[in-house]
C-alpha cells in the first residue's frame, strides 16, 4: 500500500501538526524521496518546488521537526505528520505557526505575536 | 492581501481541522470560487480536480462542515479551516477523519473503527 505521488506531479501535501497542542504548524510538499527521508531520519523533510531540491526543515534555523506519528488519508495522496517542533517557532517569519493570519471581515489579520526574531535566526535580508 | 491561487494552477490546499478536538479531518483543494463560497455560505466548499466542479462537503451525506475560523499561512497559498463537523464522520469511507491510516513499521495500518456505515449514507456501489 503506497502513497499516491502521481496525482500531483510527484508530490503529496504534508500537514505538520504539533503533537502536544494539536496546532497545525505548516503545510509543505513531499516527493517520494522527501517522504522516505522523513521516515528514515525521523525529521520532517520536504521538497521545495521553488528551489527544486529536498530540504530538511531546520537545516538553517535548527528548528527541526521531530516526527512522532505519520498518517495518510483515504486517497493516500496526503500525509499528516505529528511532530515535536524544536525551537520557538516553525515559520521563517518568526511565528510559532505559519498560520498566523486569520480572516476577519474579509481581511487577513495577523492574530498573534512573533515567537522569535527571524533576522537573528536566518540573518537579515538587508 | 489576497490568497495566492497561481502557485498551484488555481488551487490552494485547504486543511480542515475540528474546532473542538483539534483533529485534522481532511485536506481538500479550493479554487477562488470555492474559497468565496466557503466564506459566503459558512460551509466548507471544495473544488474537485477529478470531477472539475465545486462541491460543498456534505451535499450528499448531510455531513457539512460549519466554518468556525479561517487562517492562511505565510505564503498565503494554503488555508486552514477550523470547523464543526456535522454528522459522525467526515470520510466517505465511514471514518471520523480521512486520516485513519497510520504508518507502522513501514506499512499503513487502519488505526480506528468506522464511525458510520458509508453504504447507508452514500449508497452501496454494488
């Protein structure tokens, strides 16, 4: 019983959920190699569509995602990965979760404080 | 500030999470029209890639997803929808969540009981 990587050009969406709080932290994409790496290393690894390469989350920041449990859905074309997130935040913009904007009256509102300063972790872009 | 529907051929992944339990129930895709319908009607509505049309979850089963909160991620190319799920289960195979298979020692194992009989809701395929 294998994952269906064909439906989406070799990729499956991977929902990353905090194992303790249940918060959805980010959604990335995995190709078959990234999925295998995730299983083998125990650290969530994705395929970057913009950079066309594998990336282990946390390879720059140290904020790795330690795999606790992996599930797949009825169509086997999506995975859900419960993780322990190392570090204060998963989002490269400094937030605990990438889902830090909430829809309110038709506008996307930042709905939480930053958990860390991204410039100190990833370096300033200036 | 708009969602980025261009990255994925007009679609964004939509993670559906139970508002009370925090359980991830399913992942679907929305095009801009499906997203607007979701916001306007208050019921999660998706775009079916196989049927090439909008579908409101629950239009057959009655198991609608009542929208409680919508978030988007840093890239604004994914949405997270917290819902109250009407009915015993979201998955058309009879489970509470579509993510009813867990990876164990390299195999996908069904890790929960069905919450309802799908043949009674969707009709038998025989």
